[in-house]
């Protein structure tokens, strides 16, 4: 049975941790801890200490110390998560894995790599490209997010439409468990005998243990790529185009949508070549052999035009393609040109119901008189409505939280789910009953207890309520409190 962990500071633990990782790699001063009280979400909580191990052995010993002192353990990668997963909501130790950033092996012949959890996603992909290979999962935060964080949240990305999310690319994991032991889940091949514990661990949001190594699949880099930008008068026609392309039996490498409000935000900062008068643009990427790209590309272009696109063009050079992707992947940051704050909702809807769901999102936006920008993985049905607001306006925080909840309900009612790639964490745990019964969640808790009997790893996440200083967590209260202290001009 998972239990709670106190917030009482235990100074004697700090010296013991220093004997494991070295004096310079334990942070416990309150001022220093402020940097680690948040991730990319709107929640905040301060850990007792942050520890920076450099090896599996040090992680193992840190976890053993946590068990000895009976404190919670929260793993942390780059802190780019968007569901509060890396927040130390129950105090305890935050184990930052940024020093474990080595690519230990690049096995070109077997198309795999062995990496430490702190390796940055883009660095792994760039290392693989030198050998004609690639690491396919590419979250929008690819330049900053780490493989360990990707594993914890089962991260996606634009090119996961064709190649699948992180769980499809992790072969094996070395993990530290709560008793300080270390074990391997999976290995170096795609299939292993027995239960797929590797698959269960990926996406467990740090509640099962800490991954200290990962064996990941590498794919052959495509010899030819063609990136299209289709311009639509409105988002509904663009959604119908997405369904039409997939309905024709074609699966492009990526299909990403950027609505008018997001286009405005991007173009406010730099001219990225997006049409300012468009209702929506759709980026579609096709890749493979040159002949294959030309054939599929032609068919995709035809479907886009028949679906109402007023213009279809493609990147003529690698630089132009790069500019289009910079526009897409930099869109969230660009929203700061429209409002001081935004709150990203990570919901999923069936692809064929995208138009209906987004129409309802628009109605919610009008009803609450709150602008919502949309930039998302259209091919996967993975929505990211970004609610724009100014926290300095009275009542804005309460309104934003209500808007987010209504959007999630719309996604679920359409047959979708609560998260496409950012996890449940603290942000969406209150909405788990929309999708799962009490029996469902009881079974999930039993699985967790199989890995972490005392619930020491990342307590207070995923499930409604949960242990936090002996009391249930009031998520909405935490969100309101976090936003209220973020300060003017903060981007959440």
C-alpha cells in the first residue's frame, strides 16, 4: 500500500548523501532549491535536497540512503515535462540525472545505442546520423529534453506518427529499485521471453524506479525527405484533410497543424514563412527512397488540394525545411508574444473527430472569453490547446483551470484520452476517473507496488488524491497557488 512521506527536513541525510556523490553534488540550501521547484508545468514544490549522481552505482546508493531515512525519491531529467511529473510534491530527494549524459555505445551493425538517462534527445539523434542512422522519437523540446525523461513520460513527437512513441524504441532498461537493488528489464533485442516489464516501466512517470541506462533502437536515416506546407482557410478543413490522407492508406512521417493564433505568435517574433492570413497550416513530411517520396508526395499533395487547401508548397532546400520545423517546434515559446502566460492541455481525440473536438474547443474559448492557440500532432490526434491568459487579472487562474478541465472532458467524450505524450503527473490526476474506474486504478496501484512496495518513488502522482504529508493533494489548489506565486511575466 502506497503511503505518505513527511516534509520534515532531515539534515543528517545530507552528509550521508555527500559521501555517495561528493560534497559539491548535493544541494540543500533553500535558495538553491528554488531552481528545482518546478518543471514546464504550472505546479511548484520544493524538495529537501537535490542530488547529482554520475553513475548507476551512485544512483543505487542514493536510493538506498532514501530508504534508510524513509524519504521520497523523485527522478528529474531536463525539467521540460508538462504535467508536473518531476515536481517533488511530497518533498524528499530529487535525483537530477544531468551528469549521467554519456552515449556509452553506438552499435551500428545492430542499430542500437546504449545511453545514460541524461543524454539529450537531439544529441543522440545527431550522433546516430553520423552513421546513417536516426533516433526517431523527436519531442518538440528535442533540443533540451533527456532520454530518461522521455522514457518516464513515454514521449512522442512529430515523427511518431510513422514510427511510434518512445516505448516502440526502447529495447532494454537498467533500473534502480527502491531497496537499492539494480536490475535489467528487456535487453538488446525487440522480443524477450516472459512479461514485458520494460514496456510497463516506460511511461510509468518515475513511480516504479529510476532508469540508469537505456538500450534504444536506431533506424536507418531516410535518403530522401520532402516537407509540404498546405494552407487552409480554417482548421476544420485541415482536420478533414488529415483524415483523408490517412484514409487513402498513406502514413506520412509527420502531420503537424498550426492554427491562425499560433501563426500570429510565430510571425510576431520572426518571419518564418507562415502565411499571416491563413486560418491554419498543415505541415506534412514524406520520407524514404527518392522514388517513394515522389510517388507518395504527389498523392498527398493531390489529397490536400482536393480537401480544400488553397495552396500547397514544399521546402525547396534543407534550410527552408529547417525553417518550417523551427516555426513548428518554437511555437510554444512564441506564444509569449501574445500573452504573459499560457497553460498547455495535453489531450487526445480520435483523428476522425478532430474537427468536432476543435470546434468545441473554440466554443469553450468564446464562452470563457479566453483565447486558445492550437499547435499539435494532427496525425496522431494529439491535441495541445494552449490557453492564453494574464495571471495578473483577477480570476484568470480559476478560469484557466476550468477551461482545461472542460477541454479534457470533450476529448474523453469523443473517445479520446487524458494524455498523448506528457503523462498524467499532477496536472491531470483529478481527471483520471473520467477514463478509469476505481477497479482500474486499483489494479494499476498493484502493478506499481510490484516495483515500489512502499510507493517511495514519485509519490502523489497519477492517481487522484494520494500521499502528500498525510493528506490528499488538492490539485486545483496547488495549481492556483503555483500560478499565483509565479510572478508577472512568467510563462507556465
